[in-house]
């Protein structure tokens, strides 16, 4: 049976990312120096926000993983000279943990044994693999873990099929899925979802919500 790893993560601007910023200028036709200065500030802030959410210019501020079979739940935070990406890869590639689930081969046929479940879990794997390939990290990641990997499930897409995206939000989903829960389960559910601000703000809460929803969708087996 395929193992499930529920994941939550936050992103921050990578060190040195500002060196990769484009040159910002005021809007065409603007002559007021103060307005031009503010426009440049706004452009820079918008760039920084997007840059934090992608490889090369962004990195993980935190990652939280839950493996129900291992009864493991843990958070990975930056350490001196040990980025979050490196910690996560070292943990995933432990030979006794997932029995070498991801071979170091670009085209080797293999039976998927692990699937990642979370909010935009595909982006998580792409950032993990690409950032780890940078010389500054020098951390080898097998291609099947991040490149061409289809062994991931987006929990939001599972709850809200694309054709309903315009009318259903995650707030609606979280409220609707309280119905029918017994007192004990309802208390646990509310503890997991209360105060949620959406994906990407709290890695632990994102992972716990993915796990709670995954259990209702029978994705935890």
C-alpha cells in the first residue's frame, strides 16, 4: 500500500535573492518624483512576494511532515549552515525510513511507494529538488522525488474539483466538513482548523488540516 506523507510548508525570500531583482522604474508618464519612488517600492515588494514562492529566489521557512504509519509529526526549521531543504531530504532519504523509495535514475521503472499530500504539494517537491541542486546546498536529490513526480495529491483540488473553484472556497469546505462529527472528533477538527489564514502561513497547521481532510477523504490509509 502506498505510504502517505502529509506536508505543510512556508516560503521566504532566499539569501541573495535581492541581487537577482530586475531594475524597477516608474510608470510611463509619471513625472512626480515621490509617485515614481512609491511605484518602485510597490514593484519591489510585489516582486519579493512572488520571488519567495519559487525556486532560486525563494526557500523554505519551515516544513512540517506527518507520516501516520511512522506515527511521526515533526517540523523542520532553519539551522546555522543547514537549510530546511537539506534537513527534509536527509530525513526522507534515510535508508531505513522509506526503503529507498526514490532511485537515483531518471528513467528507471519503479512502483510508487510514497505519495505527498498537502496544499500545492507539487510546488513543494519542485522547490525542494531545484533548490537542493544548487551548488550552495550541494544536496543530491533523486530525480523521481521531484522531477516528473506524479506521486503527489493536492488536498484543495481533492476537496474542490476545478469546475467548482468559482463558487466554493476552502472556508466553505472547512465549515461544511464539521457536520456529522461526534463531540470528540469535532473538538480535534476545530483545533486543527481554527484561525487558519490559508495555505502558506503556518506549516504545521497546513499539514494538520491536510491530514484531517485526508482522513475524511480516505487518503490516510
